[in-house]
């Protein structure tokens, strides 16, 4: 038989038991759909993280206390780690030629109160350039100024969520709120920013770094956020900062300088592992679907033993029988693969529309790989039943009841 005739006969054989054929394909459909869906979730998360990192500024370096160990851990926040100070941030800004701004950042939590309403929130101590570096815009009022920092003024800028929950619709500018045990005057409200890397920027209160040092009774910085003059100067700036801090830290490199590219690379590795695990889990259902195809084909071979005997009696060769049953297996897997692609694309698109917090991004390489794998499964799991059918003795097959 030629190829067209082989496909036609295989199709007719499968249509004899439509329900069984559909149920057999279901494993492949679910497997291919799951691979596409789970990979699209992983890729969507990757794109969302890259987007959020980009929205939080470019050409940024962050200096944190503690040196990254060979195992990848960060020794931070312990008594044996030398602190990074406000003076060191100002010294870097003054001496590092490739640095545009160096912002000393302190992060802590405290209660903020206003007219009987209160809540616990993040308090972030910053200097004026921080808002520009991190692409943070003001909604109304102004941000933290250099004079606020130099004068240790008790002023604050509220995120949208904080403003809404403790002040409601009241005019916030000029209002006095309590943060910890001190009174702070509200000078501005941030424009809406939303979530970034799992952190709600709208649920933050910004105050001058010097005031935050007094609030938390510390001179230990959370980090130094630096703006490099250009992308081309990032590596040079890292080297320059490293040399400056090593001299101030008694020739010890007890700090870590992180670049945005390095943070993206770390995120990329984590997401690659996550995507691979998700795809691996989904692939298991594809293999189960393949086993289902082999099982049904073995049943089909057994049911059609007499048919095989008749075909061989009228001149069909072993090769013809093998190709016939292998074609049926491949048709099942390819049809299931097409159905799985439709299911996976539909689910990925639907989830993206229904749930904002679950970004998905369909990659056509995942569609191609999932579909190709489904076809290969049809061949792999179809070979044994097809070979078994082709090796039947025609005389024994004709006697089979």
C-alpha cells in the first residue's frame, strides 16, 4: 500500500472504535497541554520579573554588607559582619568618578498613626536621588530633598496604600503623623507604582536617611544604592567601589556589590530550574499517555488477529502490517498532540485574562517541542504492538477466534 492508502486504512480502523480512540488520545492531549501551560507560566514569570527590574531603574549597583560565600549564601545582619555606613555612602559618591549618585538606604518596620488610625508598615530611609534612580514618581507634593536629609527633618512621603488606610480622603499635605515615637509632617504622596518583585511599593513610607537612623537608633545601612553614569561603565564602577571600600574596611572584602545583570542572571537560573521542573512534571503525563497508546494498540492487535491473518494470506508482507499498525499509533499521538496544543494555548491565554497575578507567555519553541515529543511517543510506544502484529504466523492468525 502507498502512504495515502495506509493513512486512510489506519483512520478507518480508528473510527471503528471512536470513543476508545478519543480516550486514548486524552492522555496525550492533557500531557501536551500541560507542558505548554506550565512552560508558559514559567516564561511569563521570567518576563514579568525582567520587566519589574527594568521599571526599578537601570545602571544600578547595590552594595550590601557581608560577602557572598562560595555556596551562594549571603552573610548579612550578624554581629561578625562589618556594617556599611552613611559616611561610606557619601565618600563613594564623592570619590567614585563613574558613580552619579550613592544613596544610603535604611529599611525597617514601624507603626504609623494618624487621628486614631494606625498600621504597621515598611519605613525606608533615603536621600533625594533615590526617587530618580528607582523611577519613583510623585503623585502630589514633593519628595525627600537634600536639605531634609542634611537638617535631619522629620518629614515623610506616603505610598498610596498607606495614605488611603490611615488618612482616607483627607488632604494629606501638611498633616502630622506619628512614626514610632516621633511626629512627621507629610510632604508628598507617591504616584501609584504597584508590586515589584513581590514587594508593594505603594505600601511604604519614605523618610530622610538621617531621620531613619534616629528612628531605628542605628548607623548600619541596609544597602547603598548607586547609579552608574552609563551601562558601559558598570564593570569599571564596580571595581572602583570595591577598591574604595576595601581600603576603608582594613583591606577586607566583607561586602558584596550586586549589579542588575547579576540579579537578573540569578533570577534566570531559578526560573530555568522552575520551568524545567514544571515541564518535567507535565512530561510524565505525556509518557503515561504513550503507555495508554501502547496498551490500546496491543488490545487492537489481539482483536484483529484474524484480520492480520487474512491480509497476510492475500499477500501482505510483515512490513505492510508493521507500517499499518504503526500508522494508527502515530495518528493517535499526532491528533492528541494537535488537541493538546489547542488546549495548552487556550488555557494559557485564558489564565492570563482571568488572573492578573498569573502572567503567562506562550513560547512557540515549547509548542513545537511538546508536539514533536507527542509524535515521537506515538512511534516509540507504537513499535512494539506493530512489530508483534507483523510477526504473527498467518495460519495461526486465521485459526484465531
